């Protein structure tokens, strides 16, 4: 059986990198280390590293907990607007 590779949605890679950069920047600005931040959000440090390095896009279920802990809006996380 031939399987086609899964295609990424246009712009998904860029979105993951942009969101990850905002998460990392704000986390550091607040003086949170990855371990404490991960515990507050309910994920592992592996997930934090994947998000911050733009390897994986943050899952929707984590948008609100991450935004809340970072004291930013979900809009800011996704688009960099309305901080």
C-alpha cells in the first residue's frame, strides 16, 4: 500500500515557530524556568522545548492555560496582538 506523506498546512511551521518564540520570550521575561512552567501548564519540559523550538505547534487545549500563566491573551500567543 502506497502512503503519501502527510502534508503540513500552509504556514503551520511558521506559526509554530512564532508562537514558540513568544512563549519562550514571555516565560523568560517572567523569570520562569521550563520545569516550573511545564508543571503549571500540565505538560512535560519536553513539550515546552518542542513548542519553544517551533518543532510542534501548541495544541489548542493548552492555549488558555499557557496564556493565563504567561499573563497574555490567546490572541497574543497566536498572532502577537492584543497583549
